[in-house]
C-alpha cells in the first residue's frame, strides 16, 4: 500500500467529515434534501447536489 502525506490524510479526513455532516442533515429529516448549503460567499447549492443518490428510499 502506498504512503500518504499528512496533507493528503488531513484532506481526506476533512472531506469525510463534511460528507458525514451533509448525510446527517438529510437523515434527520429527508425534507432537508432541498436545503441551501453555502459553500462560498457567492456559491449556494442544494444539499441534494452534494450527496450521492439517497439509498434510504430504496429500503422503504
């Protein structure tokens, strides 16, 4: 297995934390799927644009 730099590991960990928080917002209430997320001062996207396809509905 290759060796990763500290910078790569930190970046990956930050990405995973961000994805976990977004997934948790959706899981609390699926109506949050259309919530606006501010990524930058002039960049706002819907939560559904940041998450992969919701797998929870496949089990309903």
